[in-house]
């Protein structure tokens, strides 16, 4: 469906910019195992984020790969829109990386969530209610202002506009797997 919508946009000459959350994996000098990160990129299609995430990768280029991506349409009772002019209001979209443990697993487990608030501290307070999903020692690893770390093409600046919505937005990945970016 996404490809059909993008082709229709191409035909009409109108390009809809999307906010993508991209999960990356790769090697980092000094690490014994693969490390993971999340990047937020603005593009009309996921393929047009590849050079953006490659240029922001802090590790070794060899075997850099995408594990998943999700088009962020909304969260926490708000629809997310990308705009060229800074919107009025103080609400921001925060990405929260939650961590916790299970006594039968050797590695820390993680989940992600998005919250809309005026400050990172307020978003963290909301997120603390979500850590109950972990059996042991749930905690907040990171709270990130998404707009502050948006990747976009040089010369293009986008802001996140948040409109109240009754829609329950899903964070399931639009794609997951193992896509090597070092070969693209």
C-alpha cells in the first residue's frame, strides 16, 4: 500500500514527507558484540533515509544494517505532522527507551514508547507507568526530544506539529529483517 501511495504522489508531483524511526545495528570499535541505535529521519520514502542514517552512524561502516523501520504517524493522543514552519505551542514528541530484566535472560530487555509533553521530565514521568511490562527492575534508559535529533536532507528543515487525535496509533514496525546498508 505504501508503494502505491508513493507512486501516486510521484505522479501528482506532490511528495509527502514522513517521520521514520529506524532501528540500526552494527559494529563499533572496541565492542565485543553488535550494538544498536535508533535514528529519526524525514523523507518521502524509507529508501531516501539510507544516506542520512549512514552519514550519522558512529560505528564501523562494515555490516551496518537496518533491523526495522516504523513510520511515526502519531502517539499519546496526538497526530504527528511534519511542517516547514515552527508550530506554536510547547508540546514536543519524546521517544523513551525503556529497559528491564527477566531472571531467565542474560541481556537487558528493551521497549520503546512515545509521549507528548512540554518537558523530558514530564515524558519520563508518564513513561514510568509503562515499565511494569518488565518482570524485574524496569527503568528508563533514555528520553529523547525527537525534533532535536531529526535527520533530513541538507537545506531542508522540518518541525514536528502535534494535533490532538482520538486515533490509537500503532508502533508496530512497517518492516523488519536484516537490510545491509553498507552495500547500498
